[in-house]
C-alpha cells in the first residue's frame, strides 16, 4: 500500500473510498499523486502528456471539456518542464512534470466518484514511474 505522509492518514482501497465519498455525501474527491523515477522521454513529451490526460479521463469515466493544455516553461531547472490542465465536466485533471528529477505531480479533482488507488496506479504505469506516493482527500465544507 502507498501513502503520501503520516499526516494524510490511512489510505482506503477503491471500494472504501467510493463508499466513504457517497455515504458521507462529500462534495468532491481529490487525489494527489507524486511519481518519481519516471521515464524521462515520456515526461518531456508534450503530445504524450496531452494523450495521458485524454486516456486518464477515459480510464476514470470522466467527460472531458475541451482539449488538454500542456505548456513547457520554467526559469530554473527545478521547475522546468510541462504543466498540464484538462477540464472535465466535474472539475479537472492537472499535472506538473519536473524534467531535471524525472518526477511528476498529478492531481485529479471531481465531484463525481472515481477509484483513487486504480487512478494512482494508472498514472504510475503510464509514466513508467519507479516510485509513487498518493493521498486521497474528501473535499467538503459543512
């Protein structure tokens, strides 16, 4: 099992996460995924990153709103790389790809449920990451 940090609490499997989201009537489900040891060529390829957004939206059964946007920029090596945004009808998929360290930071936020663990594993495989940490957040204000 993966975890983001001791502050994030225990991770739930996909069924537990979806049940918690629906049973507790949360407004949004958010997953933050950190990938390390990614395939360098994949995280440096804007077209590959855009296709990832399309494929991930399909994988988690989300309807895309418009085309993905991936822009490469950064004034120093630590932040140089692509940033991604893909609007979905229930919120967005975003990502930041750090080329100098072969890391990726991906977020999925939606007010429709989706499987967090499966989503994190999909991202890990898509970018050939050697290591992954993720956290699931249930968004709400009552």
